[in-house]
C-alpha cells in the first residue's frame, strides 16, 4: 500500500515538472508558487499621483476663474484709488474709496420721478364704504367714502382737540386778514374798474409803442398781473385767435374792437356764473410747515403724506397750510380749488420753471385736505352742490331761477352737505386721472363751498397738494428748487418751499 502511494506521488511530481517546464519554455519567465504576491506600493503610488494632479488642475482653474471675475466685474472707477493709483486685484472692498452720498437732486429723482406716472389715488369702492388707513403709529383710522363724483372721503379723529387748539392759536398769533377769491380768474372786486374800461382804452393800454397796431408780444406783455389777470385766459385766446387770422399779423383798432367784443361775450356765457360772481367772506392766514416750524404743523404734513401716499417732496413743495376763520354770516360761494389746464396757462406753484410765453398763472391742486379745527354751533357746512349727479351740466346749476353756487341762498339744496366736527378731516381729488397715473382733467363735480355761519365760529385749515399736469414741468421745477437750495445753503438734508415764500412768514 505504501508503495502505491509513493508511486502516485512520484507520478504527480513528474506531471508537475512537465507543466513547469512547459510554462517556462513558453513564457520565458521563472515559475513561482501558486500564491501571487502583488506589489501594493506601486499601485498606491499611481493613485496618489492621479489625485495630486486632479487637485492641482482644479486649483489652477480656480485661480484663473477668480482673475477673470475680478477683471470683468470691476470697472475703471473701482480699480483706481483715491489718489489715482491702480489697486491690486482682490483688494478688500472696504478699503476702496466709498462713493459720495447722492445729492438732493438724485434723491428727488429716485423718490418722485420714478413715480412720475403713478400718483397714488385712493379707491372709493362705493358710497358709504369704510376702510382702515394707517396715519399714525399703533393706530388705525376709519375712512368713509362720501361720494364718488368727486372722490371724497371723511376721516374722523384725524386731529386731537389739543392739536386743533394749537393750530388755531398759531393762526391767531400770526394774524388773520380778510380773504380774497381763490384764483385771479375768479373776479376780484379790485379788478372791476379795469374791466369797465372801454375798448379804445384797452387798445391804447396794450399798444406799448403807440403805433396804432397791436402785435402778439404787446398783448402777452399785459396778460399777467401779480394782483390778478384783467384779461382772462378766455379773453386772450379769443384775441390771439383773431390776431392769427389777420394777414398782417397785427390788429388795428377796428380789428381789435371786433375780436375783443366777441371775446367778452363767450366768457360770460361759459363761466361767468361760476367765476365772475364768486364771493367769499372770512379771514385767513398761512402757516409754514417746513423745518423749524411748530411740531404740530410738521405732524400734520406727515399725516397728509401718510394718508395720500404721495411722494413727500410733492407735499413739502406745495402751498403752506391755510387757516380760515368763519364768523357770523361768513361763507364762500361754490368754487373749484383747482383750475383747468390750457396750453396758454402755467401753474402758479411751478412758475420758477414756467413757460415765459404763458398767458396767465392758475392754481394746480391735485387734491384738497380740509381739517375741521372747531365745530360751528349752527351752519357752516361744507357743501358739494352737484356731488354724485348722474351728469354734469353747468347750465343745470340754475334751477328754476335758483343758482346752486350761491351758498348764501341755496346752501340747503346741495346734493351733499358735511357738518364741521372738531378733529375730522376731508379729502377729495380736484382732478381725474389721465389714465397713465398722472393728473388729468379738472373734476367738474368737485365744485364746493361753505354755508353761512348762523351761530358760533368755524375754524378750518386747508392743505393742498400742488401737481403740474405736465409731469416734465413738475420735474424741472423740483430740480430747480434743489439746485437753488444747494446754492444757498449747501445742505442736502432739508429744503424750503421757495415757490411760496412770499405767502407767509415763519413763526
């Protein structure tokens, strides 16, 4: 048995030797044991080399990307220091020269002109609708829609009784004067002697060089007056129309007599009832609301800005606060706070940048905010004779011989009357929207007046927001005010309403 095992072992060794010799002769490599020993160190070296090369290339790409980013995202001004030396790439932005603060004009551009075609306008929804408005911190006021034509709102509790008392005392301290009609075109009594001049006398006054002919410039030179216009815009349009049809471009006395007589008749037919018969009896004064004024007056202006949501400079460059006192039997007949715009007219508040060829200046008041500073015992209501009429027709203001604009006689016949209540504010829009977000045509339904006081005293304050129908004219005016302010004071954090400096003295 042992011999058989030995023979098998010898046979296996012989077969193994044969296989060994065959492999050696074929591949010419020494035969090793069946266990293959791999050199792990060489494999690890190759993997390590690949990883290092990948990281190296990523690092190079990052450096190139950073250099490209700095090159294309920094302009010349960012790469130049304050002394003109080039700064190194990657310099800390905090060490770069900081840009100068924007000028007042740029601030105005950003605040107002970006909204030049988006004057905010409160939605009325429907008559009787009540909405919440935020005017002062930590409190909401209720605002009620009183009419849609014109768009009119009532805000109770807009002022406290103490604030009302302060405004009245400031007005008394300033001193009150007898009121005059609101606009030159509304027929001041002092103008009546001029209007009674004969046609020949008017022609002679206009004929500056006394050559017997009227040129266009001679007519325009007498069209404006600081105390009122004795040739109304309608008169002037008719006269200039007659001048244009003359082949010589000049008017003789005969030509002028014809066009002047015609110009006076349409004025009386179209708007003589509203304007030539305007009457008002009260006392008033103006209170400055800018920097340095009483804090209550500044607070009122801020509330108007919050309520109207208009750019602050539009409000701040508008007219000062007008305070009116109506005593026994005092009143104002129905009138418009603003005026219709025509190519021949310019807004009074933008006259600094106005068109020198404009025929006359008119009031341009986008909206009115009225503050009731006291409650009259009897009478003194604010009346809107044609509020929410289906249609407006000036001829319809005369009904059965009764003139609805005559508040002395027909105040009770108005469509809407509002009794004065201490602290209550009214807001209404004098103009419609032009459909592009700016101020449009005069809202003819905004006709309003004050009923006579039968007992007691009524104190009210008027805050108007002036806007030029020509948004470019408004922008030029605000830039001019900014430039003048910078020239005078060199200060950029406050300014004064230059356009109305002749209307008031600071307290």
